[in-house]
C-alpha cells in the first residue's frame, strides 16, 4: 500500500508544483479563472505558496506519516475552498478541475493512512 501512496503523492506533488508555478508566473488562463471567482491577481502568490507548502508536506509525509496526513488534509481543504469559490459565483465550468483535484487529494490521504497498518 505504501508504494501506491508514494506514486499518488508524487503525482499530486507534480500537479501542485505546476499549479503553483502557473499562479506565480500569472498564466493567462489562471488569471482569468481567478478573476471569475473574484480573487485578486496581486495575491496569487498566496495560493501558490499554499500549493508549494502542500507539496513539500506531502513529500515530507512519505518519511513522517503525520506530516503527510496533515498536508493531505490541507490540500483537501484548499480544493474544497476552490470549489466553494466557484459555486459562490455560479461558475460551474470551473468546478470540474477543482473537484478532480479534491478527489485526488482524498485518495492520497486514504492511501497514506492505509499504508500505516504495515
């Protein structure tokens, strides 16, 4: 089970790093989506920072389980907030990516917790 947790965690880390980078360099699609939900462009670095911290926590959590579990919970809350932001402005198209990543983060948490039994 631990190998599956490592693979899924690594994939989620890659997604978080890519997403954080997109926010830092202010890619056009990201800026447009953030404008749709009313998030200020000058504060995108905060979201990028949260994603980077989540990625670091997931990597560290492969060596110390409590950190990985806390990081996965944080990433879950991050994407739950993203879904809430899209729902608030009735942007139903923008919910799909956030929902997929939320489910990805939940699977990371489940696999990490399940790997503790060994």
